[in-house]
C-alpha cells in the first residue's frame, strides 16, 4: 500500500469531472486500498479520486472513530435527501480551513463496491454530509464553491502563502 499525494485547492485537477468505473479488477482494488491508507493517514473521513489526481468515479469514507466502517462508493448516486441543515465542513484539499455549509441531514444512496456489486445505503448526520461532499468532488466541486467569491479568494491566498512557506523551509 502507499500514501498518495493529496492535491490542494486551487489545483485544476480538483475540477475534473470523473467518468464511471467500468473495470473492477485487482488494480482498482489496490488503488482503493491506497486511498484508504491516504485518508486514514491524513487523517480524514472521506477521500475522492480527484483529490489524488485520478478521474475514476469513486470515493472512500469512514466516519467511525476506530476505522471500523470503511465504505467504498464506486459510481455513487443519491436517491433521496431530506432535512437541510447548516453544518461545519472541512476538506483535505483545503487544509486548515473550516466553514459553514448547508447539507442534507439524511439521504439514501446507491453505489457499487470494489467488486462492482451494487448496493444501497442510508446515511445520516456526518456520514450523509460526507456522501454529499464526496459526490461533489466527483463532479469537480469543492465545498468552498458554496461560499462567497471573496471568501474563496481569501482561502486561495492563505493556501498560496502556506505553500510558499513550506517550500522555503524544505
Ligand atoms: Zn473534500
């Protein structure tokens, strides 16, 4: 297994729109293992393919406290949602920033697992938020797209400064 590089906003690869996973093989499975390892190492509760420079339509999640509920979503789609609420959100591709966004509290989604077996699952609270967040990534979206343009520019400047600092000290 390997830790993959997580791309940071405003990397243009985060804007790629993914294409359906059609090949469910050992290579895919091994990529999924790498995504889990990368997500747990970060640490985060979800990771989408576009965040590591891949354009297959898949994401991994684990919202448990003890890494006990890994979920693979290949070709996910949301079936229904209910009850919008405002929640705090962050993203591994937008380090050190959190903001308030509107998400549905409950939903049901359909996806395929790493073998291509279709399943459906209900989700609420953090897991529901995570599903919405990861699906947005798969269409080239970031949660900060929901914020004002001014706020996004401020985040962009802050991250550029942090990247420069990291370069200077390396
Ligand atoms: Zn994210």
